C-alpha cells in the first residue's frame, strides 16, 4: 500500500503541509477534504509519484491507480476501448488481432495463411492472459460509467472532455490495482453512474483516497477522513465515517474554544497582576515570572479553527450590445462517421438565459466551443451581433495557458489593467503572494476554476458560455458562483449537471441536444439535469 513518512509539501515559500506521517492500508477508504487550494490535489499527485515531496519519503507497496482532475492521455488516436484495456496490457494484443483480421481476408494465399497463423498466436496469448473474461469486465465497467459501444469504438481525440474522463476512470477501475487515488471522480458522471460508483467503492477490497465535494459519496463509502487544514498546514486524521467525523470535528472545535477561553482568562489575570507588580522594584522578578507563565499557558493551546477564505465572485457588468449579440444557424458536427448533432439553430438575445441539455456525448461542450470560436462546425455559421463580447468558461480549462503564470494568464485576459489592479483581482480570488506567480499547470482543479472565473470577471463580457462552472469547487465557493449567476445582467448559455446552478440561472429556454429542439423552460426539465 502507501506509507508517508514525515512528508512535507511546499509551493514556493508557502507551506501546504508540515511534516506528516500516515499510512493507507488495504480496506482504508479515506476521504481527503479541505477547502479549495488547501493542497489536496498536490498531496494526491505526490502520493501517486507524479511529483516529489519537499521533505520526507513515500513508499508504495504495489501499483497505484491515479485519476487526476484533468486527465491527459498521450495517444489521441487510440480507441477508447483500447485505452481501457491498456490498464492490463491487453490493448496491443487486441489491436494486433484487429489488424490481422483484415489480412485474413486477403486474396493472396500466402498472406492469408500467414495472417491466420499470426491470429492464432495472438488469440492464444489473449486467452492465456484471461483476455475474454477481462474484456467482458472492461465493457461492464465502462457501461456502468455511461460509455456505450459507440463511444468505446471512437478514438480518444473525438470524445468530449467528460467522456475522456470517464474512459480514464474506467481504465483505473479495470486495472485491478491495490490502491486508488481519485480526485473528484464524480465530475461528468450522471446520477446512475454516480450511484454505481458508490456501490463499487463501498465493496472495494483495496485501499483508496478520494477527494470529492459529493457529500453523498463520502457518506456512503469512506471509513476514515483526512482533513487538510489550510490555515494550520496539517492533516487532522479521523478513523471515523463521514457523519461521525462531522460530529467529532465540531465537538473537538467546541472543546478547543472552551479551553482557549479558560486559559486566556487565566493568562489575562496573571498579566494584569504582573503589570501591577512591575511598579515595585522588589517584585519585578516575580512579575517577569508571572508574565512568562502566562505566555507559556497561551503557547500550549491548540489552535481553534479559522474560517476558510472564499473567493469573492461577481460576474462582470456587461458591455453594451445590440438586441441579439450572437446567432447560430444550421450548425452540425461529426467526428468521422460519428454524428454529434445536426441542424442546431440558436439566437441569444441580450440578457437571455439558456440551459443546454443532453446525455453525455450529445455535444453540449462541442456546441459551446463552436459558439466560442474554439472549434469549427461542419455546416452552418455563428454570426456575432453588434457589440458582442464573449466570455467562455471551459470545463477542461482550455482557456488557460498552463505554461504561463497565474498573473500572466489574468493579464492576457485584461491587458488594460495595471499590475496593481491585476494582483488586487487575484487577491480576491485567493491568489496572493507567491501563489500569483505559480505556473497554471501546477494548480489544482479548484484553483484553475478560480483563475478561469477571475478572467471572466475582468472581461466585461455580455454573453457568458459556462461549461460545468461548479465542478471542483468546495460548497462555499459553489455558493459564490450561484449568487453571481443570479445577479449577472448579461446573457448566459449554461451546460451543467448541477441542479442548483440551473435553478440559480432561472433559465427562460432550454436547448435539447443532439436534436437541437428548443423549448420554453419548465421545472419539469429539472429532473433531467442530473441524468444529463
């Protein structure tokens, strides 16, 4: 499994984690929690071996399956099913069998016979590796995560961000490794897939660490909680399930507050008496001893919990624009022979609110990318209206330049701002000091979300294209987004699995993909949000 000995984490001068020791053993189902930016993603990346700790050692007793928030796959030309099978090294055999099948149909006798002999050898290797049973298992896991045969037969490069992430999750669960490190595994999953994942993790025989803002997942699966306290840079370890942890944490906090109040009261009496005694030369030494005793009492106190900081978010005051700032007509999109959607028409009036619904893979993200000018449609066109100023939030954070720093990313979004103004905005989004000079590639998913939202805030956009804006956020930060949505005066096109986000938007219309049908919004559509 995994043993961390005196592990320390730093980013620049900032301490994320003081030297800490812990162990992840078989049967340990650990929920790693803490506010956005506390260092949860950095810790899991370090446990997975993708980065090294500042101090201490990490030993791994077996293979580790790691699901990052933004998975990146090397070969975008690989089939999705081959990617899943690669977890057990079966993809190369399957690919070879597939290629040989074509040669077996050759009209040339020698070519055909060679191919048949090669296919027989590959089939024997596949059978010896338990391939047919394993392939069936891989299909079952993929199906339960909402990946059907059509999607599994596509190349990785043609899949949406959500589909790619589910392929990576299927690959990790199929791998059969002893330890799982899962960073927000329910992102991009529909309600049925989340329910299946809960049941899977409840009975998982190995150990796992899961970062999640899905309280139901934590409640159903974890038997330990590690709370990464951003204010104290320590991990509070609780050998308890989720509900018991919440109760114990609150009980501990009340105890610490009572103890602090009592000690501060006694120390105040000692310091007051010491001040009175200092006036007399004969009692100066006794006064110093009293003051030292008071300081020692205060230094021995446990820290009480400080309120977590939350980014203060308000979407921009929209720039003036015409009645209909953006129109799309006859849009269609296919990847190879796979049709995503056809004949989509959409007119976004000033201040209008539209939610886009459809099952995973129906083209919701693709449509936003086309509207935002990041991708071309196969047919039709997007026509900008008078004064259009677009702001696009991408669920995979493609709008960020990962090689540039936090400051440089925001400065490119608002070149007219002074350096002081840029840093002031970043400070309100909890990027201060050295954090503002970090390259964007080292940010956690929550931090990337905050940076992308900061870029929207300074954009003065009058049409916002928002693709899953509440993913990766802690509850307090999510509430900030919802409040900002309610108060924004411009037009919004929203894609989200979050019912609360859709309710905050209070949409007027709904666009249903892949058919492109448009309807007036009705509360009846809320039931489709988590399923889509």
